[in-house]
C-alpha cells in the first residue's frame, strides 16, 4: 500500500518550505484562504477510504474534507495574522 499524505500534511510541508527553506513571504493577497474541493475529490476519497458507499458515508467524507479545509484555512489565518492586520490597516 502506498502512503498518501493528506492535503493538510501537504499544506504544512509547503508552508515550511516557503517560510523556512525559501524564506518567502507566504501571504499573497490573491491566494485562496479557504480552499474548496471538487466532486472528484469527494468521489476519490470515498473510493479510497470507504468500504460501503451510501448516503451516510458520503456525508461523513464530505464533512471530513470540509473540516480539513477549515483547519487549513485557520492555520493560514493564524500564520499570517500580523500580515493580514498590516495589509488591512494601510
């Protein structure tokens, strides 16, 4: 079985590379704060993680994807809070 990192894990690594390795400013005003997911993301997650696919499993996986996106957005908000305040105050 091949290890597949979650979107949150990928985002954390990307943030680390930008912030620490590349010493880049991670806030770009046109970037998405809350990244959505596609029907394909939902279907792939269902196929990969659920034995029985039914209405309850679809709702469960949807909530997991939503919560993961919300966690990522809150992480980005926290990480960039000072820059957000600075940019909004100009």
